[in-house]
């Protein structure tokens, strides 16, 4: 019924509509490219942030607009643009959304074996560990609760610290958030001075080898005091590199999906994608 409603909205705007289901993980980008090559003038991605990431990967540097319909666990992109987490509400707002060019991030990691774009954020260290170790079955049954369970299992454990190089300045941390959006996880804000249109990341670095310290960091986030806290640095840049001199398995995630391990390089790709956004977003 919902698909029929979306198709009706698109047809009312003069689009010929083809509905295509993905064929599993890693297939959405190829499907998007294939339909762009066939002359598609709009791609609508319905799913979670991981699916939207895959679709966007197939659309980078094209002029074809991407519209999104939230259907995942966190729906960070939809929440960032104030579309909400209900797919029906987002579908009803397609007509009013405007095509706007945005920059994206690009990640290279695992010694160059992984090369991926991202719309939202890259997380290195603590949150990527949680993403990698979340119970898939529990996630399908309980949604975000599965991430809390995976995170709580880390309490009292020692974290791996790694090195971040920004503009020749080297820092050490156990969690680095490299963000294009304010929203984090659908419910919180960590990077508070960035938006999709920016050509620089907001980078938030958290020091600390022990997870108990993150209870204080979490309180600072809730009170909007992260930037003033000891052990937290908030920076702006369009490129950075990350490495671990001890060559341990430090995890990397992009847009809420596991991507690989350090070493990594992350950079901005300006003017990379046309995204349909609500008129009030970024105004």
C-alpha cells in the first residue's frame, strides 16, 4: 500500500516509475547506477542508513537526485533533515523537497583495500567496535536496544587508543567521530555545528582508555558541554588520517555499517551528490 502511495506521488510529478528490490547487501549501488545509465531522472531509496549509503555510492558525481524514505533502525539521515522516522510521513513530503548539491565523505582503509563514500559520518574506535559486534538477530527484534546491549558489554574494559593526524597535528583518542551531520544514532547530537552542505567535517575526538570515562562524556553530550570537557576535542577539517602504531584491530564504521580497520584516510568530496531535502533544512 505504501509503495503504491509513493508511486502515485511520483507519477503525479511526471515520473515514470520502476520499483526494484535490492538483491542483498552490496547490491543497491549497482542497481542505482544501472538505472541512471538507462535514463532515470530520480532515484528513491527506501530503507535504513546502510541501504541509503549503498544507493548513494552508485550515484556519486551524477546529476540525478536522490530522495530517501526511512525504513531502518536509526534513520539518521531522515532525522537530520527533520523528515522523521515514519516512512509514510516522508513519502507525503516528497513533493515539497528541493534538489540541492551536497558534499560527501570518502574513506580509504585496510591498506587501500576498502574505498567507500559516506553521507553521514565515519566512526573510529569505540562506536565502530559496537557496530561490528552488535547481535544481528537481537537488532532485528529490538532495534536500537541491540546497540545499547553491545555497548554495555564494554563497560570496565580497556579501549584501544589510536593516532589522528589533522593538518600535521597528531592527537590520540579511543573514539573519533568524523561527521557531516548533527544527528547521531537518531536520538542524540555530538557534532553540533555541521550540516550536509558543509565542505568540512566536524571531528570530535574522545580520549580515554577506559569505558567508564564515557559515562562522563555521555553526560556532557546530554548537557551540550562536550566542547568544554577535558579529554574532548572538537575540530574542523576537510581531510585527516588515522593510524595505530601498534597495528591493532581498530574498527571503522560509516553511516552505521562496519567498513574495515585502520589505517584510514578520510576526505571531503565537494559537490558530489544531488539530494532532495525539505526546504527548511539548512535554512
